[in-house]
C-alpha cells in the first residue's frame, strides 16, 4: 500500500517547473547525514531501560570516522542503559534551524554501542575531546566510559519532502560537505548583491523561466538551493555548478560561472 498525505484540500501547493532542471546534482543521503553529524556536538540519545522501555536523554559526542563517540557516566540512567543493552540511536539536529524547525535538516543514526579498546580507545578519547573540550574535566573519572556507536542504519531528513535512508557502508565512506558549514557569508553576499544573477540562474537552469525573484537558501559542494517567487506562487529549485567544488574558496568562481552562462544561455 502506498502512503501519502492525502488530499490537501484548499492548502497551497508548490508550482512545478516548466522545464527540466539542468543539473539537479546534490549531496547523497550519506553525505548529508555526515554533514549534519559533523555540524554539532550534541544529540538526543535513545537507549533502552532494563525493562525495555525507551529512554531519551541529551548527550554530547565526537566523531571517529563518522561514528559517534559518547562519554557517559553510570550515574546517569542512559549510562546504565548502555551497559545493559547496546542498542541505541542518536537524533542529531543541525544548528541554527530555520524559523520552521521541521524545515531544517536532521539525522538519526542507529546501531549498537561498544567500548573501544587499545589504539581505538586512544583515538576515540581524542575525538571526543576535540568535539567537547569541556569533557577534559570528567572524561577520566572512574564512573565515565567511552562508547562508540557502530552505525548500522541512517535516516536523513532535509526538511519537507526531502528525506532518504543510507546504508552503514555508504555512511562510513561519505565525507561531510566542506562548503555548507562555511557558506553563510557567501550566501548572504549572493542575496544582498547578486539577486539579479540568482534570478538569471533560476530562469536558465532551474526550470522556472517565469520566476520573478530568487534568493539562495543554501550552498553546498554541488550547487545552490534557490527559493523563487513566480506568478504561480513560491517555489524551490536546484542549480548545480558545472563541476563540484571542494573548498569554500572555490565557491565564488563556481557561482560566477553559473551567472555568466545563465546570461548568455
């Protein structure tokens, strides 16, 4: 059976593009998940009590090759839960969510926790301290233990209508996006000084030749997410660069190329 949201009645709908989007390339679900996980050091941990009941608690974490590293005390209920049942998951929300929290990105990483040993324990300690410097005051207390969440299942949600799952192997092989966490100033500059160029891109490459205004909501290594005004209502589209970029310093050249080609298309 196919599940959907049903008949929206008189609720507004988003107009569809008149033309195919020229290059809709965007990060994979695994890359999106790694990016969200790397964007913060706090999460909600779901563990199981001795009675098998779900228990949600706030925790901090670091990342070791994408695997979350927790440092928890047995004085806390979640610490005792992990001792009794290794099944756990983390819900991670990107920092600085939009006005509508459900329009922001988040990820759930599920699997089993294990205590690292040997060289991995040393690396896990360093990873946690790098992400949570305040942990230096308690990480070596006898009641605290390091745990690594061995990720087996990944679910990424990028906002309304944008969600996907990723395998554990794809998640492990992915890397966090190098552009997205550092692009806020560039995005603001595009919106403040180059709104006309964004509109040209939306019309030429985004599938909306009827767009009347465009703003950039996000930049990542593959392209730009644009929010549009059209006579049919607001819409969103994707404008991919002509080649992916790997450093924030390359973002200007990539967007200039888009603008130049849009004006001559």
